[in-house]
C-alpha cells in the first residue's frame, strides 16, 4: 500500500506542474508498464484482472489524490511566487531522468538505431504543443457559469489532458493551459474543497472526460509498448527532451508573464536537487527489485 501510495503521490506532483507529466515519473520509477496495464485490464480485462487492477489503482489513487490536493493547496501558489525555483527543480529532474531511461532501455534501443527518428517526432510534438500554448491567447474559462456548450468543451479538454498525462513528456497541465482551463480547474477544485460547489457541475463534466480519455488512449499505449517497444521508447525520450523546452517556457504562461528560463535567472540548487531526486528514485527502484527477487 505504501509503495503504490508514494508512486501516486509523485505522479500527482508532476501532473500539477505545466511542462511535466506524471507518466514521466511512472517511467522513471519503473511502474509505467504496470500502471498502463492495470488501467487497460480495468476497462478491458477479465473479471479477475479487473479486481487485481482495481486494487492496484485504488492504492495508487490514494497517493495521487493526496499529492494533487497538496499541489492545489501549496504548489499552485508556489508556482506563481517562486516560478524559477519550481521550474529549475523539474528541469533538473528531467535532465537527470533522460540518461537513466536510455540506460534501462539500451538493449532494445540498440536493436533499432534508426528509431532515432521517433525521438525527433516526440521532441517536435512537445515543442509544437508548447509553442501553441504561447500563441493561443485562450481566454480563461469561468467554470461557475454552467452551460451545455462549455460543459462539452470541458469534457473534450478532460479527454485530451488525461491522454497527455499518460504519455511521458507531454504534460496534461500544459494542454489545460493551451485551452485556458488550467487556472480555472485548479481554482474550481480548491473552491470545492472549501465547500463552494458553484463549479461542481462543470468539474463533473471535466472528470467524465478524464475517465473517457483514460479508457480510450490506454489501449493504444499498451499495444505500442508490447508490439513496438523500441519505437515507443524512442518517442518517449523525444517527449522527455521536449519537455525541457516546455518547462523553460513555463514562466511565460503565468497570469503576469515572466521571462523564460535563461542564464540570468538560473537557480543551480533546485536543478541539482531535481537531478538528485531522480537518482534517489532509481536507488529506491533498484532496492525494490532486489527485495522482490529475494522474496521469490
């Protein structure tokens, strides 16, 4: 229970920050395949597979919920007031994660060196999404004013956002920013926690879109990991590298835009801490693997 809860907690913290994906954390910590497989089994599996998947995802979900509530209460404010500290923390995190993922998947990557083109595709996708965010100028949505067209839009946004959360490198939060829904959704959740239910109907449609997106995209991801793993890993690496650009442009997405990450606002200590967090996760992961082997 504790292991899955910590995994979910870490995913939530990443999901809440534009430019970072919970899928990246799952990939680094070594439970990405199980995470995707459990969602697939919950939707498409047999009865026993559904029960096992539900138990695993429930444990993961408890940690994710705690992490997201903490992010709504603390990290969103920190993102506004200490944007460069948070950004360089996650910049270091991703920068440290890329070589570790390459090392773990090296055997498969060597079998298909021409798969490097998928890395370029993944990189281009994330960069284009980030650039669209900067140019969209999408007006913020008012979730307290419920209407059917706005509810349907929220449903589709929810589908797109959760699909991105499952993919390492593409941030669901970044997509929310593109559609002008990031701050409204975060504030609506915060309002519901404060017993202000004016935004609840809109949030319910958003949540329904999240569930629908989870049910549809996971089958494609699982199939790609099983049948085209080297290509998929190359694509994921490209997305992770591209997320460095997304994080770097994060300060420009604030309500009062600030300069992107550059040498002038560089914060070395958060960047180092971010990289160390990755290596810490790797050590924990290796110890878990060793413990599991000893138990068999």
